[in-house]
C-alpha cells in the first residue's frame, strides 16, 4: 500500500512565517551605470535644470516663487502652539559633576552649560545614577528620578519664583526695605460750603 502524503495544517500568521507582500520589496535602483543600465544616461534626472544638479533640491512646499498653498489657505480654529510650554531636559547622569550638598537650579545648570536657550522650566529625568546628595530645584521631576534622588539622600525643592526684572523672590526679601517717613496728621481744612440761591 502506498502511504498517503501527510496534509499540512493551514497555520495562520505566526512570527516565524511573516513575509512581506509580493511586490512590496524590490532591489535598489542603481543609478549612474551608463546607458545600458535601463535608466538612461541621465539616471532619471532629466536634462539640466536645478533638480538635475548635484545637491540641487527644492524645499518642501516650494512652488517656484509663487505664493505657496499653505499661505493661500485661510487659517481657522485653535492652535496650541502659542501656549505650548517647553521644558529643558536634564538627566541624572549629567548631575554627577556637581559636588555633594550643592544646589542644582537653573543658574547652576546654565553655568555648567547643561541647559541653554529659553524655556518654561526644567524637567529632571531618571536616566543614570546619582551617588551623592543634591538639593534640586526644578519645575518637574519624573518618578524614577525622584526615587533615585531621595535614595541618594538628596531633596527636591520648588524653584524660587522669578520677578519680571530677573531677580528671584528671595533676593528681594533679603534686602531691607527703606524706612518710610510717617506722615503726621495735620489740621484738616474746612471745605467751603456752596450756597444755593433760593428762588
């Protein structure tokens, strides 16, 4: 008796039999290989012009100098870009150069050239390890960074509020206010009463 061939069970898609769809992958087009390459002597770039030059390209949305479409369309609706708050990102691995017990705030980070530019606040992330205690003043601290800072004996404090001229609130509170001269109450002048004419 002849043995019947075993019928393979139709297994669905699995990780071991995933394949791209036919026609989705093809070999890379080799350019600049002469006229017999199948892409012509100009390699698909046409004859002369800005796009045919080496390094010649046009930016996205450029329409030859005429008013581009993005500027011709009306702008309506709400856009959150004007209200977006950008935070300067600092990882714990970048704080290893600070001495133990020092205060890490915006001024010290700018002096160490770890942050630059304009931003709304500083956010501390937990990438890296912290082996000594630091007092960190930042607007935002991730959960992993907070755990590592407290494990190393450090503390997290709220940053000092800034006033419009760039000075902090603690600097203004340290300066004693000039004594104001007390005004002595002088004699009150009697106001002349208006006489109403009787009809």
